[in-house]
C-alpha cells in the first residue's frame, strides 16, 4: 500500500490494513449520503474544507480522534470507516 496506511486493526490473529484513500472514499460516500458538503462537515468538526478535501482524497493521514469525530458527525459505524463492513449503519437502521 505504498506506506499510505491510516491504521492496522488487529483482532486475535487477524490483521486488516486500510489505506488513506479507502477511508477518504468512505468519508465522501457517507458525507454525500447525509447530504452534507465538505464545508458543512468541516464546520461540524471545526476544521477547514481544505482539510476535508485532503482526507477524502487520501492526501493526509487522519488522526484517530478526528476519524472518530467524523464518524460521529456522519452517524455511521466505525467498522464502515475501517473497512470491516461495506454497509453504513445508523443505530438500528441499515443504510445502503
């Protein structure tokens, strides 16, 4: 993955790695699903639109605390962001 890895998740002896680009793609999909612009999301998590663009394009590594803020702002599961599931979930409702 060319050293462009946001995190490696280990559970038991299973390790999973996800790239900045994949996380960014998932952020964009969730943001668009929620009907938010990059500016809207930036305002919610108190950052700039440029930072959101860089996250979504995989240009910047997302600090874990910021990834959690984005996940909470978009109301999707963290498992979705880390590639553990392809389905966004919102409380008890499944979103495709």
